[in-house]
């Protein structure tokens, strides 16, 4: 899949390839039409401190870069491949435009509603969601596994659900890893307890994306991989993955995370949540029978 496998900046751990490079450079080295699914969570150009990336660029330059990356991903993707592009809500217009201009077809504007955090404002409503645009190469996805989940019942709801609910484009059941203490055990920390990557995405978010839009054996790309959450989920779901990250310290983190799975990164605990999905055994190959993961109805997938 990757032409430059012998180079020093490339590591292979089972089905996961990790590349320490600029994503534009690395993407050029990938064979055309080999990627089935991409999760794209780039820096948001909001002045954060990234190594080798200017996160305070003139707006036009930033979106030109995004469009270039999206165009390259499109070229490397199979017909019907999917992309999930996560961004701030205020950039929705640019996100949709850049996807369209780089050859992607819009499918859904997913609202990821945060559970415990919001950005307050004095002159408008506080912001409580991020957008994730789901788009495909061509009009129809090659794969879309329609998931059913044991979403908790609304309070005082009388009717028990026997078969879960089919997921919609509003995702309000996935807890974000907020800053500080409340991020919980999944957040990776250094010895002093400081978060190692403030933009670390939750496993349950990537679980939903990888389960919905790929099959075992497919190749899942994350061109700005950070802590490698996409690869961590993909490898447990028996997908191949390609993680590109420019900062060597995060690359080391991804490798450590993949070499030995932390208890907090084990996705098995989330399987019961999706137990009503008919095709679950096919899209989530698993050794233990489903009965071992009886779902507690009060639980949300934090
Ligand atoms: C928003 S974070 C991604 C966080 C990731 N989704 C996670 O869950 O950990 C963006 C990442 O892109 C990396 N990055 C910035 N510029 C890059 C580039 N040109 N090529 C590859 N990675 C880049 C940053 O170092 C950062 O780790």
C-alpha cells in the first residue's frame, strides 16, 4: 500500500502503518485507490501550539491546504470510499465547499453534541456541538452499516425498546474528553498527570465511524493522527490502518498505544451498546459471545 516502506519514518505494527511525516508528503507516497475510509481531524487554525504546523494562517491559505489534503485523500480512496471530516461549527460553510471542490459527495452533516462542555458567549448562544461531515467518493457509499444502539431511554419513557434505535445524524451519546480532570481515564497523561494531547478524540466516536463505514480487512486512514485513536480502534476491529502524524512525540505515543493495548483503550466494553445491530458479528469480529456483554440500560458510552 505504501511505497516507501523501507524508510525510517515508517513503522508497521500488525495491520497498522504509522508514518511520521507531513500528511501531504506522506499521502503522495500511497498507492491510488487503496483507502476505504478516512477520519480527518486537522488542526482548526485557532492558534494552538503544534510542532511544524502554523495554526494561525491567513484563512485563505489554511483552506487551500485543507482542500489539497482532501483532494489527495480522494485520489487515494476507492470508489464509494467514505470520509468523516470533523471541524468547528463556525467553519461549516468552508468544510462543505472544500469537500465539494476536492471531489467528495455530501451525505450527512453530523452534529456531535457535547455532553459536558460548551463555549459560552455574551452575544449569542453558547456552542455545544462540533460538526462531522460524512461524504463519499461517488454518489453512494461502498459500505454503510446501519447501526442500531441501546441508546438510553428518555426519562419517564414508558415503552421499553426491544431492538435499540437506528442512529441518526445527531450524536449526543458520546462523551467528549474535556480538558482537565473530567476527561477521565481514557485521556493519555504524562507522569505529572498533564494531558499529552489536548485534542484526543474518544474511542467511542471512532468506533461508530469505523463500524458504520468499513468492513474487516479494509484500510482506514487518519492523515493527522494525533494520539492514534483511529488506528487503535481499527486494529481491534480487524481493519488495516494508516496513521500519518507530523510530530514525532505523538508518533511515539501512537506506537506505544498500539504495541500494548491499555485497559482504557479496549473497545470490548462498548460492544453491548450496539448489540441490536443485525450485522454486528460480521462488522465486529469478536471471540466472546454477545451474551457476555449484557447492556446496563443506565449506561451511556463514556
Ligand atoms: C486535532 S489533532 C488530531 C487529534 C486526533 N484526532 C486524536 O484523537 O488524537 C491534529 C494533529 O495533526 C497533526 N498535524 C498538524 N499538521 C500536520 C501535517 N501537516 N501532517 C500531519 N499531521 C499534522 C498535529 O500534530 C496534531 O497531532
